[in-house]
C-alpha cells in the first residue's frame, strides 16, 4: 500500500489537470482496466516473470545486457500471460518477436 501512495504522489503518475491532454486520455484508458485489486491479483504473475528473467540474467553471466534480458522480457511475458498465451509458449513467442523488438530500437547498441 505504501508503494501505491508513493506512486500516486509522483507528479508523473498523478491525476494533475496540468498534464497534457493526451497523457490524461491514455491514463484514463488504463485506470479503468487496472484498479488496485486487479493489479494486486497480478502480483504473483509479475513476480514469477521477474524471477524467471533474473534467473536468465544470472545464467548468462557478468556483462549481460539488462535491457533485452529483463527490461524487455518481463513486460512481454506479463502481457502474453494476460492475453492467454500458455506459460509453455511464452518464451518461444518472445524469441519469435525479439528481432522485431530489437530492430524497433528497444535495446541499447552493443558496446
């Protein structure tokens, strides 16, 4: 609950009427679908997706890029599970879309 209070006090997440109209419109689209009780029910699913991504990160060892392994994989996995993709197919689906995701610029360039 403290996390929710902290987030709501963040000006980026507030219902501040001084936010651009497009931001308010997008926020309204999601707030109806993601009330606190529904988000709380998703907590175990999200935690499982994070744990899996962190395990993959550790398995790949030092120097592994956090962006494709965790920052992209977690939201993709959560979304896929929410739309009903069986858990057994999540990783193969992510692997299938990964080249498109990376071409779209969602990863830092290799150093």
